[in-house]
C-alpha cells in the first residue's frame, strides 16, 4: 500500500487512508461510505481537490475515518474475492511483554503466538463475513470477476502487559489502538478502486464503568468484536453497491 509512515496520533488525521466507496453520484456514495445520521458523503472535485498519485479522490463525511475513491468505479461484476496476507505492524518499537517505562508511553509486545492469533482472528472475521449467507467465494487466483482485498492492521499500540505473573486482577481504560487500512483492486490488472482507514480502540465497558478488567478472555472478546464490526461493514457495503444500477 502507498501509505506514509505514521509517527504520532496527530499525524493519523493527516496520513491515514483506505477503505472503499463508489462513483460520483450521491446514491453510490451514500451506499458505500455514508451514514444515515451523518451529512451525506461527497467526493472532492475541482482544482483544490485532494487527489492521490494514483487518481483517487478524497471522500468527505465517510463512515470510515478517511476514504479515497476512483470516481468511475463499478464493482457490479465482482462475485469472488482474494484476500492478501494480513500485515500487522506496531506504531513504535514495543518495550517487551512485562515492564513499562515511566511516562505512560507504553507499547507492549505481543508474543509470536499472540501475534499469529491476532492476525488470524482478523482474517477469519473477514472471510466469514464475505462468504456466509450465499456471499462471495474466496479464491486464490486472479480472474475477471475477482476483487482483490488488501488489509493491514498498522500503528498497533498495546497498552497492557502481554505476559502476566501471579493472579492479581488489573484494570485499564484502554487495551490499546490499531488502524485498519483497506485497499480494493481488480485482481487481474491491479487497478485501484478505493482506499480507506479507520482507527479504533477495541476496549469496551459493558457495565458502564470507566475501567475494564484486563483478562485474556475480555481482551479477545473485545478484539473479536471490533474485527467483526469492520468485516461486516465491508460485506454490507459490497452487497449494497453491487445491487445498485450501473452509474
């Protein structure tokens, strides 16, 4: 992906990109990146429009944090998909798995097994969402009706130790954060259709408390919930845009 390295939370607002949207018509845009309770999405045009080097136009008011689209995109012919290997990258070098430095700027390391589980959990969420209920067929080779989906989980920040000693309970306001970057392309030509980015903290507080207990069960459940949200959003938007009349 052609994404600049993000080095701070503020930089995310400038540099994050990737998800998908539709053509220039309001109907297609509302279906792909819109939200019923939000202002309608619009594609930037004119001499001051933000346009990427590969010709994608910035979409304002997207349901994702940032979205960029090809104005004449048409996904109606795609009924299968290829999913690239999921890439995971830390925002900054992790400090280890137990101890933290002073100042609250923690970023703990996942073990190799935890990293593999993290990666597989996201992949399984996407595959399940796109294939269930007579959905899209997952394939491993390009074809005219195959959409290539590239997903990256980047700028990962882990705020809680990933290796614990003893049985003492601990609590936190945040497990961490991660940015999802998505890119959609034609599987044969490599033509880019769209990019988008969304950054979230998976931590939930079902009881309404400001603190969440740190336990493998809760961390996994919250992470799974976030991944399923992103995956189901992708499936819903793809279904809706393919149902539209060609624009």
